C-alpha cells in the first residue's frame, strides 16, 4: 500500500495530476485567457514577506475564530467548487474532512452531491448560488438549502463567461453514456486507480442535483450552465431582494473594488469574499490579495471580509489575515487533496494549513490570529491595488 500522505499542497497537486485523467485535471486547473490573473493570485503571495521576532515568542497559539456566525478552529473555509468527477465521494468527502477539522464549507450549486447529504456531514455548510433562472427558482433553491440545514448563503456574481485558454480547455462530456465512455477510454484507462474508485461507486452522471427540488432529477452541468447564460445579471436592487429572502448570514463572493464593497454593505450582506474566482474569469483582474487591504479598511468593521484566491500554505493564510481578512477560503488546495486521497487528502491539506499558520504565528511572536497586523509583514511598495476608490458608484 503506497503512502498517500503529502507534506505540501504542491505535492498534493502533483499527485492529483498523476491520478486524474488529463481532462479532469485540466478542469481543476481552469484559469482563463492568458492566465494573468490565476498566476498573479499565487505570485502575489510570494512578494509578501514576514518580520519575525527571535525571543519572547508565545508557547501557545490560538487559531480559532468566528466567520458568518460560525465558530471555526482556524481562519479557513472550503470555497464552493463544482467538484464533479474528481472523487466518487465528491463534496461529501470534503464536508466530512472539513467537519473533522472543525471548519465550515461552501457547497456549490453546481456540486455533484445533494445539499442534504453535505449539510448532514458538516453542519457548518454554506450554500452557494449563482443568479440563474427566475426569482421563484432562486427562492426554491434557498428554501431547499434552508430545510437541509445550511447555515448561510454565498452568492457568487463575478462570473464573466470567459471560455478560452491559451493552454487549451479540457473536453468535458455532457453526460457519461456508452459512446462517451468509449471516446474517453484511452485517456481514462491510463488512470486505473481513479477509474477503480468510480467503478466501485458508479460512474458520475455529471448532473447538478441542487438546481432543482429535492427528489427531482437535476439538469446536466452544461444544461444548468446554458440556463445561467440566458439569465440577465442582477442589479444591486435585485441582490438586495435576494438578501432579504435569507434570514441569516449572507456572503457576496467576488468583490474586488471598494465601491462595490460599500454597495454590498448597503444591500445588506453580512460578509463578502474578496475574490476573482480563482482567476477563472475576467483575465487581467489583479490578485485578490492585492485588493484586500483597501476593501478591508473600507468595510471590515461592518461585515466579515473573507479572501479567496491563491492560498496554498498556512503562511498565505497568515498574510491574508494580517492584511485584514477575517478568514480565507480555499478552492484548488482542497480539490488537489480530494483528488490525491479523498477525505484523508482534504484533511491532510487542512493539517498542512493549520501547522503552517501555527508556525508563522510562533515566528511572529503572536499568541492569536487576532493579533496579526500589517506590522508583521514586509509589503513591497506598489503591492496593493486600491480598486474603486473615488470613482462614482454605478
Ligand atoms: C474547478 C473550480 C470550480 C469552481 N467552481 C465554483 C463554483 O461552482 N462556485 C463558486 O462560487 N466558485 C467556484 N470556483 C471558485 C472558487 O470558489 C474560489 O473562488 C477559487 O478556487 C479560489 O482560488 P484558489 O483555487 O486559488 O484557492 C471554482 C474554482 C475552481 C478551480
């Protein structure tokens, strides 16, 4: 039996690359256009340094915090991602891992597992929605999530339907039938361990069960995507309406500008995620960590400001918290872990992050993540991007 434990997220990614069929791996890498944003999301963290102390360090460090009303053991949440064919247990495995490590999880409305199963595995589940279909459709999705026990809503509005990639997009089938299985056989047979997992559990049907009422058959991912493309993007007033439909924590994900953050507060949200969708969107958007400080300064005292994009190690989490984030969300890091070793792989990723956060706190002489500040960081001139300051709000 090979040792499936890994010591860094980078190694989990290498394992995922080896284990997954090329097109599934390519779907996780994602990115858009020339990859400027996806690259900057990780590169920006390498520009930030630390200013450590040498003595008087704290023997005990407290990593726990609260976000969107939930107590979590460290400032990390799982970001919602459409997981699909990475692992047969999909989001349920991720939910179990997150629960085992005391953190919450965002569940994509394009996920492969029903919200009822995921919320049962992790009571700190936030249901993520896009603006798809009619107001009644969206109310019904929220109602289903509420009944399932979801503790909050994440609304993601930053998707810009950018489809080209200079490194080529993977071919993803709409559904898996005999004809498709034959077409993908040469690629899939080269990954026997991944295939064996699915043969035991049943091949993925690539449908999205949370887009319809419980018990109904969900559309395929591409079916739902088509409906999304035909839905006009919402106004700020419509966002405020959606917010009123949910009595509890409500996050707007994808905010990059100060003026948008202020309008989100006006619309009544209780949290935002400073995010560029992991670089999968409008290429040329700067790294989210560069936009974080200005947004956190503007609205951090009123709502929870979360960051996602480019988090690959515990020290990245510490940098984000020092720049004003209440917590971070991780996308690809958890997907690499899931692909590499299922639930245990996601737990492995979370353990790496926890130990990295703890190690950075020790070096910085901090006893709690709440003590972190800009003073702990080396921030090069010109690092920040203060977007939407002084411009007239639309
Ligand atoms: C394969 C993939 C699928 C994603 N699907 C969703 C989704 O369904 N909903 C959503 O709000 N964000 C989605 N995202 C964006 C993530 O929630 C998150 O913003 C991003 O992955 C953070 O960057 P990171 O991967 O560098 O951590 C997806 C990202 C990836 C890589």
